[in-house]
C-alpha cells in the first residue's frame, strides 16, 4: 500500500508532516501536481512544490 508523505511549514515556523495512505486522496493530490512531479514521485524521488516536500513510499 503506497503512502504519500507531505512535509510543510506552518505559519508559526513549525514543520508538519502529513501521511496520506488512502488511494483516493493520493490520486486527488496527483491530479493537482504537475505531470513531471508525479513521474518523479512514482520513481521514488522527493519533490518540492511551493515550499512543500512530497515523497511517495511503496510498501
């Protein structure tokens, strides 16, 4: 089961991590991201989009 990890900084300066393991939500986020970024994620690379760091982990 794949897990999409999103790391982002809050307005207070604290780092927050969100782990998304629902396939429907992962697919929705992929539709929002650029096609090249999705290909990088599927290849196992980390992607930074507007200060957010994304990574897809496969089990």
